[in-house]
C-alpha cells in the first residue's frame, strides 16, 4: 500500500530531525511547494555557535523551565525558522510546512506545533498551512488563517 503524501513529507521531516543538536527535543521541518521540497530545517544553535549537544548541557533543563516558556534562554533556532531562512519568500508563498518533534532522550513522538514566535515567522513567510505530526502518529493541519485570527498569544483588543 502506497504512503499518502502528507505522511511521506512528515516522514522526511522526521528524518531531518536526527540532525537536531538539542538535548531536550529534536524537531525537523520541511517546506513544500507544488509537490517539491524547497527547504529543510532542524533545531540547533546558530551557525558558528556551540550547540547544547557540543556543550553537554541545556540551560533550560538546568533551570527546570517548562516546555514553551523562556525561549530567550535557549541556544537553538527552531526547525521551522531554520527552514524558512533557507528558502526564498517567493517559493514559500502558499507552501506547506511539515513539522515533526520527538523527545531527545527517548525518541518518543511529541504533539508537534509551532511556538508563538514561529507562527509569526510562518505567517510572514507566506506559508499557507502547517502539518504537524502528533504523538499518536496522526497529524494536525493548521491553516494560515487560523494562525492569524486565532492568535492566543496576545489580546485581540490591543
């Protein structure tokens, strides 16, 4: 039985995550436009800076910072952002970003989803939808419109 395209691309994103240098979570992302992969990304420190895997420590772990908080203390650039900065904006207009995340310690699948900062970058890049693999192996689709209008990071009354 032939694998459907969404899971095909999610599997590729999962393969890219093995390049991650994060000690907490490994993420892989790919951007696809017109059935062609235009960029890939994984989470890791900016070029020429030491990765947590090189240092053998994670400051956020040492400070017991929960997932989704205090990203300014993290050395890594997220997989989605790394993929976006590797592609031209013209190629990303209307494209789909595929995202997969795992626990670094066990390889267990996570419910992947872009953080609030990555959602902003995704919106500005012109990406139309994000497909995220879930911990149970299924996937969730987020459309650009949802990310724009269902923004839970700030008050809509501002």
